C-alpha cells in the first residue's frame, strides 16, 4: 500500500507540472503577424544604432545688426517749475493771470493788499526828506561856526536811519506783489480775489516745458559706459508709436546705496508741447553697435565639460557629418544667441536637436530631419500645435524625411 500511494502522488505532481507549462506557453505565445512587427522594430533600432546616421534637426546661422543696449524707466521733469507762494500773509486784491495762461517773466501774478505798507512807505519817505533838509541846514551853520561838527554828524545818522526805513517799507510792499520769475505756463489757481492767505500757501504752479528732463536710473555696471551728450531713445505709453531722442546732460556722481544704481538726466526738446512733466517714460540706452553679428538658435548651444559647444554640419564625401565647435556667447535676442569669435559664418548649418552622441566625437554621419508642417487650419478652428522636443522623440511620432545637404 505504501508503494501505491507514492506512485499516485508522483503522477499527480507530474500532471500539475505539465498543466502549468501548458498554461505558461498559452499566455506567452506570439500571435500571428507579430513577427513582422518585431522585425520592423529591429530594423528601426538598427538605424539609430552606433555607426548609423544620427537623426538631427538643423538650423542656419544668420547675420544681423545688433545693438548692446540697456532698458530703464524714468519720469519727466520740467526745465523750470515752481509753485507760487506768498512770503507774507494778507488779502488778495488782484490776480494778473488766467488758468492755463502763458505768462512772461516779470508779469504780475498776485497783488496782495498793501494799503498799510504804502502808508508806512509814505511816512518813511517824509521822515527821510526832513532828515535830509536838517542835514543840509546844519552843514551851512557849521560853516558859519553856529553849530558844532557833532550836530552835523548826528543829522547824517538820522538821514541814514530814515533812508533805511524807506527801503524797509518799499521791500515790504514788493513782497506783497508777486511776479513771474520766468516765462512759462500757469496752472490752475488755488485761490480767488478776496481770499486771505497765510505765508507759504499754494497759489498756482508755473511751469516752463519748452524742453523737459527725463530722469532714469541704470544698474551700476553701466556707469563706466554712460557718457555726457550720449543720445538715448525715449518712448511713452501715453504717446504710442512715437519715439523721442534725449541727450544725457548730467550724471549723478554717487551710486545709490539702496538699489546700487546711477541716476542720469537727459534733455528732450518739446517745441510741440506734447510732453508734460510727470509722464512715465521708457528709456533705451544704446551702449554699442555690432553690425553683422552671427546668431544661432539658443537650442544649438550645449554646455559640455565646462565649455559651450555647438555642432556644425559639414559636407563629407558620403553625406553630412558633424563637427564640434567651442564657442563664446554674447547677446541674446528673440530666442537667438550671438556667437563671439566662433568660426561660424552666415548660412552655416548647426544642430538644434539630437546632440546626444555628437558632443563626444567628431565626424559622425548625420541624417538631417525635417518634420512635416501641419496644414493651415480651417477658418474658425483652433490652431494645432505640437511641443518641440528632441529629434529622436519627434522621429517616433513623425516620419523623418532626409533633406539635401
């Protein structure tokens, strides 16, 4: 009985093993037609295998005139501008201007009530005349030895005091009469005839905007490159599509400790009167011009081993091949970067995607890939867009088409 049980268990174990093997084979069998797909994938992988042409995207270097410039924001200031205020308080009896009127230098703007001061001036003038007459009489008497010289000296002192009183009254009267200090345009007055104002109260603003100043700040690194009489381009949000030229007239000798910036002031002619003090300005300072600079797409620059490289496409006997070039970059404009002193000319082709193997060796064969562009969308439909990626990723979604070198 013992041998029969062992034989039964052995046969059961063998049966389970056979059933498991059959199940595994059924699950992992290859369906019909898959062999062809596998073979196609093998051929596709062979194209990208080491030794085969490397699919890459290319672009051409171009020459363009560049300008090294700095952008800043600023504000306008009037060439001359004051707020008219009285030095002494009093009642306004006359206004010699209208709101917004152009006034001339010396024109009466405000007349304060000066009746009391004029009376004091008349009194001082009368006392001066008496002092002068007394002095003249005493000078005649001293010549006849009727008075001493001390009497004459006292009369001269009294005359000087009287003349000082006249000057004081006249100066007080002048302070009650406010005139324009320069040619300009009056603003909107803050007072009316009959108002009693205190000393220092605002009456009206006076602005000379025949030319305006634009004040702007630039980072301290630009300080050595800013010069007097240097032209700058100025634009305003309030005046779109209009550009003005200012000349730098002054530079602040100290760098601001708050923002580490240097303050500059330019002057703009304003004969047409379009510019007003306080306007927001955008300033563009051209520091240098670079005609014929060579530009390539930013994607062409690859950092490698502490250097910046790009891969240039050269024509070989068997087709296009790669050539590594170490470069130094300069200005960047609109997704393109300037090459400084690199052996790249306008029209040369550079690799913009697919650098993987190319930055480690020269002379690799290349397959230049150009993706088919989408057809124009129908009117009213949303435009289709595809993200830009590496050439190998694009080749997985689109059929690469070789282009002639």
